[in-house]
C-alpha cells in the first residue's frame, strides 16, 4: 500500500476523534471522543507517549472494545526475545506475500492493515496513518523495537529500560494469548475455527507449546522415532 505523504504542517491541528486502543486515553472523555490530529488521525496522547519512548504490551492497558482483537492479533505473532524479529504467522496476501490483519479504522474504507502497522498501534500507540519503516528490513516483523514511525521524534534513551520490561511482558503476553485461544475454543468454537483458518498449523503449535510435557506426547514421539520416517532422519 502506498505510504501516506506527510504534509509540511504535520500535526498542527487537533480535532475530536474516536477512542484509541489505550483505555486511559479516553479517561475524562464524556462524549466518547478523544483528541486526535486532523491529518494523520493519530491519537495526541499516543504521539506524546511515542515521543517519550513509552511502550507497552499489556492487554490491561487496552480498551475493552479492542481487547479481543488485540489477543487475536498477538496469537499470530511468533513473539521472541527483544532483539529478535517476531515474524507474522497470520494471513498473507498470496500474490504479494504481504501481511494483513482485519481491523477497520475510522479514516478510510480499508478493512485491513499490515501486521507490523497493527503491532505498532498496539504497542507504541495509535499513530494513525503515519508511515512506518523497519530498522531490521523485515516487512513481516512485528517486534515493536524494530519499527520507527516517520514524522514523530522517538525518544530512545529509554530503550534499554524498554528491553528489560519487554522480556517480562512478552512472556506474559504469550501466556495471555494462550489462555485467550483456549477460552475461545471452549466458549466460541465458531470463532475459534475462524482464527484457525488463517494458519491452523501455527495455532495448533501455539496452543501446545506452553503445556507441560504429557506422557502421551512422550509415547507418541517415541513411536515416531521408531517409524521408518523417523529412521530416515538419522
Ligand atoms: Zn491514544
Ligand atoms: Zn525485525
């Protein structure tokens, strides 16, 4: 998708806009509207958080309205160490191999956006349609530390702190997506099947990866090793 061209007078006017994914940005809003820049549509508070280098992966900071989408989104990210690329395992366009995640936004008719853009909105903040670029060069990467937004200065002196924080919060987020997938499977199987459809292998892997080792799994893998296919491997 073509990048939005930044106007020379970027972020000089503020208007009321719809709620942002971060719930404390709508505290004190009586009419359900929050301050946004009228050109990029970025949330004013998110832009200042980004400028200060604040970053979060905490689902409890997300507005209730966005929580399910937040967890669905992160269920498809191969969340790794703060220094690694976190590859997208969800939907990709078959022709261009570019990533996408369905999430409508208020400023345009598009119903889906690239996975890294959604990762950016959910971590650094709702920067609207400001252009973003990866410092790792990987367009499938959803590690927020690997992306920069154009048009906003990032204050990165806090990055070291951010990394320490990330190690804790990535583990937490992995656990939360796991619980989310299990709960959806149990309570809303139709929805779960829809999630699975994007990448069943990945979702199955994701759901079994955190579980303690079961006797059954051990027996099954022992049997696999004895099969002719297993022997071919060594
Ligand atoms: Zn915001
Ligand atoms: Zn990366």
